[in-house]
C-alpha cells in the first residue's frame, strides 16, 4: 500500500475562528481566487471540494468520488513549519519566534564575523523580490549578504551567484542555523540565490535551500521504523530537517513535483509519498497575483486524473493544505485559514469528513491505514 499526500501549499479554505488575532479575518484563499478569476476546477469538484464546509464558489457534487472535509490548525501560527509539523503529529506549546523589527544587531555582528564578511544589508521584514531589487546592486559592490525576514519565523539570506558561490551561500546559512537556537531560535533559515543585472535581478527558486529546526519525534519516524518507505518530494524533507525519510526527491516547480510524484507512485514499494507543491504560495500568493494563482490551480486540476489513475487498488491519495495565502487580501503574508482535506481510495467515496479538530488527524490516519501504532495527537478518519 502507498499513501500519497500532496500539499497544495497555501490553498486555504477560509479564515479560522481565531483569524482576527493574526490580522486575517475575512481571508479566503480558494473562494476569493475563484470569485476574482472565474476559475473552474471540475476534477477537484468531482472529488468533493465543492462539498467542503465553507467552500461556496465550486459546485457540490451529488456523488463525490472522494472523502471531503477541512482541518483546523491548532498550532499557534500560519506558516509552513507550524502547519507541516502539525500534519505529522507535533503540537507546539508556543509559536516559533518572529522578528518584526529584524534580528538583533549583536547577533548580526557575531554572524558576519563568523562568515568572514564586513557587514550586512537590510535586516527587516521585506519582500524577497523587493530585497534583491533594492539591495542587489549594493550587494554586488560589497559582497555583504542581504538578510531579511517576514511575518514567518525565518532568517533569509540572499546573495548573487556571480558574487557569492552557491556553496558559500549554503555555508553561510548553515552557520546561521547553528547560531539561531535558544532564545533566537527560528523555524527556518533560507538560502535565496539570485542572478541578473541591475534592474533585472531574479531569484533562482530552483536553487533555494531551507535549513529547518529539527522536529521532535513524529509519525514519519514511526513509519520509517515500521520498515516502510518515506519519500519526500520538493521542499518536504527540508521542512523536517531531513528527519524521518528513506528517500528525498528534488523538484523544480509544481509540474515537476507532480511528475516526480507520479513516478514514485508507480514504483514497487509500500509506504508514504509526501509532496509539497510550493508555486501557489511562493509565486502567486505572496505576490498577490490572483490570475497566476488561479492558473496554478487549474494546472493541478488538469493533472488530478493522472494521479487518481496511478492509484493501486489499496492505495490512497490525500490532498491537503497547510495555511492560506489569499492573493486578493491586503499585505503579502500568509493568512490564517482552514486546511483542505480530500481523500481518494478504498471506501472513501462520498464520505463527509466535516471539520477536523487538528491537522494531526492526518498523522493518525496514515498510521491507521499502514497498520502502525501512533500514540500522538489526532484522530484517524
């Protein structure tokens, strides 16, 4: 048996009851994108997406081919790490620390001394594309890293490939990861290489690399210890600091991620395939581009029949989301929303899963289907 789980990164299904505390009341990534663009998603609707509570813009299917529902996030945050950690059964007592005023000067002085440069550029919450536009030329003159953060718990380091070799940038990020612990612990350090010339700098998303805090014991460890394969595709292994995987597969974009997932679905092994499709979030949500977001959803919808056809008689396909990033909303940050939960496989047609109490129902369900014991949070569907 294979369980394939695909995260449609940031495709939220409406604001959570506590969204006002995050400044996100009224956000609704899916419905607002459909309303803005006239998007149709016939294959996702047939699976049951239009039947999910709170989804108002897609037609409800009279005979949905899958199980359908939504998940409430209980972890205190709205970022990649909090959502993905909750997927695998990790509940956080406290949110990951964020740095709305930038990182402490004392830290940056120690950091730049460690990596052997004379200073840094920027150091505050900033759009990544704006960071290289506004500071790229000065970076080329000085060789200093462009460091910035966001509303998420991240320390991002941008450097031009022609000025700072890629491996050097990765080493800079490894040093930051070693230093950002204890009171300064952040969820992820992210390498942001870029290329181009003044007026035309562009990020190399395919060369991005994340350095995450190592998570505690979770369901991925249980599946691996059970002798089954755990295959991470795209940025999934980075999110979990490469813990709990038997195999890691890189992907360039959504289309490549789907292709790599299909290839793994046809391989002769049992276990979990875990994929993140990041383009919705990185390319369109943060850039508040509803048309691009809609196009990415339409492209996934068009490939959904291939994924369903690749399922064996005992296999399951889960389609989930980790937070929102409403491309019609104010600002450029993630939005605090319900996560999607669609499931295809034996016995799943037409099942109304309602509103799940936690993303960790995913972990409990994987363990149950694979015949493994899970003593962490979550209730299997």
